[in-house]
């Protein structure tokens, strides 16, 4: 029986480690890579990101695609796999959990950290928020050496 795994990602080493873990440990499961665009975080950086603008204009996730999704596809190809990708808007932990619920995800695999500095202090740990509130198992992959 194929399970549906969700790998929330940003363009960070911990999230790439989580994807690599999912690809290697779960070779027969369906994987969706999710990028959550957080308006609050984009606001601290100055102008809204292209992702926020695309989501706000009602574009579907295939209209806007983060540049790191090319890396995601390359990583999957190294394991002779393909992955689905999606972009959603919202506070990251809440958006991840909502997507998991709506899409019938069986397990979430994510990096132990992604954000750093002021963003992490203001917004808290996404991995911790997901793990505490998830109704499905959450695997948190530690930062690699």
C-alpha cells in the first residue's frame, strides 16, 4: 500500500536533508513537497515575495514555483523518483497542517530547522508547531553535519 508523505520545504539545508531522508527511507511512497509562503515573514523582509504576490492574485501553485523546486526534482531524479510540488499561503505550521489534512497525508517528514535569526524568534519553530498539532506521524530530520 502506497502512503502519501508530505515534505515541507524552504531553500535550506535541513529541508533538503528531510527530502533526502524521505526519498531514501520511503522508496515506494508518494511524496509531495510543499512550500508555505508566510506573509508575515515576507513583510519583515520588506516587499512581498513573488510567491506571496502570486498566491494573493489567485494564481495556482503551478503558476509560481520557487527556484529551489528545480533542486527538488534533481534530488528526486537521483533516486529515480518523481515528486509532486505545491505552494500554499499562510503561517507555515498552520498551512502545512491544513494541507496535510485536506490532501489525506499519511506522514510528514521535515527538517529540524529552517529559519534563523529574528524570523525564528518571532515566528517560533515550525517543526515543533507541526509536531505538537499534527494528527499524523511527524518525522523530524536533524540538521546534517
